[in-house]
C-alpha cells in the first residue's frame, strides 16, 4: 500500500473527527491561555504589591512551575472534584490545569517586565505632572506590554504543546482523535505524521509571531526584551 | 472538604505500594538520564553544525532545531513509538520493534535536543569573535615558528622573524593612538578596553605579541609597555 | 538697577536625609526671575538631590520651598498634599541625564503627552504647541520618529522641548549633558544657551565648566550638602574664597 493510498484511506476519510478534534484543541487552548493571563496578572500583582500575601504568590509560582503538566492534569481532574467540588467536566479540568501551569510562568514574566522598567520613565512623567494612575496606564503598562509580548506569545505555544496531553484525561482533542483512528486501523504512519505536521504548523506560526514581535519591537522602540 | 481530605490522604498507602512506586521512579530517572545524554550529544552536533561553512548543513541543522522545538513532546513520543519502527521495517524489509523504554529515550532526547541546540548556539555566539582571532593569530605564529624551527630553515635564519615583535608593538600602539586621536572621551579604562576589544585586528596582534613573549622572543626597546597594552586588550 | 520682582525660587534651610545619612544640610537659596544658575560640585555633594527636591521627586526632610510665590509645606509625618506638589511641578520643567523619553510614543507624542494628559488640551491644540517647541530645538523634521531612532543629542533636545511645552516658570537641568559624547553635547548646550538668552530662569546642575563660566549669571558650589561658594562666574572661577572650591575648579578644568 503506498503512502498516498493510505493517506486517502485513513486521513481524508476521517477528516470529520480530525477537524472536530482540532476544534476542541483550539477551544481548550484559547480559554486556558486567557485564564492563564488573568491568573498570572493577579499573582504578579499580589507578589509585587500585597505585602502579607507575597509568600503565597511565590509558593504558587514555584509549585506550578515545578510540577509536570501531566501530573497537574491528573491531579486537577481526579483530586480537585473531591476536594473542592469543581471542575465538574473533563474539559474544565483540562482548561484549568493548563491555565494553572502557564500562570506560573506568566506571573514571572510580568514581574520581570515590571521590574525591568527604568525608574526614570516614571520620574519624567511625574516631573511633567501626571497623576499616579495616568502614569501606570499611559506610560508603564504600554511599555511592559511591549516588553513581555514575545514571551507571552511563546507561552501560548507552550500551552498548545501541553494541550496534547489532555487526551490522557479523555478530552477529545486532535491527539485523541488521531490515536483513536490508529487504534482502530493500526496504520499509524499517515495519521500520526499528519497530526504531527498540523501541530508543527500551528506552533511554528505562533513562534514566528513571537519572533517577529521580538525583533520588531526591539528595532522600533529600542526596548530590551526577552524571547 | 476536610473529611474528604482525611479520607483521601492515607499515608499508609505510600508504604504499602512503595516497591511499585520506587520501581516507577527508577524508570523515570533512568529515562531522564539517558535522554538527557542523548539530547546533549545531539544538541552539540547540531550547534556545531550551525557554525560550519556549508550552507546545506546549516539549513539541515536549523530545520532539525525548528522541528524539534515546534513539535509537542507527546506527539513526538507517540510518533517515535508507533511510526518509526514501521518506517524502519519497511526500509530493512523485516519486522522492527522498538522497546518502549528505548522509544521514550529517543523521543525525549530528540525533543529536548532542539532547545539545547538553541541554547548552545546562543552561548557559542556570545563568545567574542576577537578571542577566536587571537587564537588563530597564536596558532599562526606557532605554525610559522614551527616551520622556521625546522633544521633546514635554521641554516638561513630569518631576520624578519626577529623584527616581528617590535613591528607588532608599533601596530598596537598605532591603534590606541588612532582611537585617542579621534577625540573620544577616555573616561575610564573599561571604556578603552571595550573599544580595543571590539577591533579584531588589534586583538589578533596583541595575541600574537603575547605569544612571542611567552616564547621569550619579544625583547626590544619599549617591549614592557607594548606587552602591558597587549595584555589589557586580550584579557 | 531695576528692583527685581520677588524671587522666583526661594529655598530656606532645606534638609534631606536618607536613613542615617544627611545629604542636604541646610541649603538656602533665592533665585531671581530670568537668572541662569549653575550648580557645580563633586559627585555626592548633593547637587542632583537638591534639584530633585525642588519638584519633589525626592521628598525633602525639612525646610521651605517657594516657587513663584507659592510655597509648599514640608512635613515630617503626613505627606505634603498631592495638589500642592502638582501645582509645584506645573511651574518646574525638568531635563534628566538619561533623557527619559517614552519609547512607545513618537517624538511629537512625547512632547504633547503632558499637554493632553495634565493640561487636558485637545489633540490639535497640543500638537501645534508641540510643533512650536520642536521647531525651537530644531527637531520638527523628526516629529513622527520614535526615540529609538534618534541620537543622544537629539533625544535630549526632544526632552527639553517636552519640558518647555508645559511652559514652566523655571527649567531644571540635572546633568543634562553628562551621558552625551562631546560632539553631541555641543548641540544641547547651544539649545540651553539660546534658552538662557530668551530669559528663562534655569537651574543647571552640570560638569560643563565652559557653560558654567560663560553662559550662567551665577555659580553655586556645593560640598557635602552645603553651599560653599555662591557668586558670579568670575568670582567663583577666578577668586573663590573656599579652598575646596579652588581645588575642585582646578581639577575640573585640567
């Protein structure tokens, strides 16, 4: 059986399930990333501004950065419903676990952005007479956003890569759909290669955007940023 | 919630299943060590390949790195375990099977070699090019001396070789004076050093002069000062 | 001599301490409108701290500050009122050693930011004023560039235009040329001299002895947080009464 034959038999014939798997992947990654941004911002704020909860924030970040994503997925999916009563669905568990993991990295990224901002920026704004909130909104946040953008976009790529593991807790994502086909027909070459390519294209696109942001922002604004 | 916690957190379970858990841990550790070694070896090869001269090799190396960094590790693992044996069996004609442990080591090693290659490449690129220049200069001088040390050459001693150190000293001096002459601020030694270090030719000559000195070959008027300058540039 | 109106800056017995070190030990100063005052001294003498206390970028520990007749209270405990500080800052324009231009805005954006955000001007009006001051510093052609594309001297001139656009009564220069290469220092000093000729009151902390000697009306030598020498450039440079000042000047000019 040639490659093209097999491709037609296993990939093209199953495009339906594969695409719905892709949709689930996109859905899970989107919500997980959004939640991660929110959680990361909150934790970063607590770490920098709320004196008494500083250690809680540090512990949170260290914990979620040190534990593997698979362990977190299983933990959130099987243990949390017993302990906290939520999440009630596997999709919720997948989104939550991915978000928790990324929020640790994002909190650190935001913190590096805040602390890397030169003090003189704020002073120049104060000398001109701007009020505190205006300085934060018009001077500090825009610069921090530009500086952390490449790393944040990279983190989206990481979320997509980690999302491949949610098939383990029975979320019907792209990987799950592919493995199901492989288990049915046991002709893995074409299906798995196609899925690998699909993930590659998606993640490569995201990384390229991050790279573009990195070089573009550096030349245009002269901001020192990290990849 | 607390009652559920007390129900769930039964530490005696850990003790009961200690053998199984420890076996699993040993598996994890062995896979980790083996794949780490594989990743470092592969990364070194790829990073060095990217420094080479052949454009094709550089292209392949970059392609490999991008492939490894942009494919999810889980997908790579599954692919190595399921697809690779089939491809190899089709090539060698007979049935080929991959032990799960080996598949894991290969999959993880390849996956992380991409990241490591990037790190190594950044590290290699951050080494100042002047250092390589100085090394070549010293290498040049060594080869040159080796040639003239040859018994056949000593019959007709090369006077130019003895003039070399003094000439180097003058050239080094010229560079520093040229910089001063441009009217640059010389606020501190650090700035001057930085400027000197940025000039590869100066680096090269300083390296060569120091090598001469090591061989006991650099005695000429003004040698001390020239050597001091050369040391400042190269360190 | 025409009797001057009340001094535009009146500082009495200003003290500033950080933890256990006292940086300013009782500075008293009056500056007439239109005067160009250079402040010189060794590093650590408190020159920058003094300047920054004037617009409350550093909080003084005690003393009084009055700008253009309006004084502000300096308390030990409760902070001076935010409104008082804002009024103070509206009369002072500051130019920093590190320029501190906002990199995510264009040159024109930098200059008009204070006008639109603090003075609540409309964009068109602010842009007109911004362009006027950019022309004054010879950088109108760069109005749509981002600061990263400008040289150090150009950035500092934009910073001067930004401060001028707020139309302050006094311009404060905190070592404005110290981080510039000599070729670029010249263009900034030219702008400063032109500003002085226009009659702006300027307080210039500087290492540029040429400017202090030729372009200023008055030179103040600070040492260890106290004014040790205060007089016309001729007096301070040629016949200083304090020995430390003499030593400083001779080492600075060599």
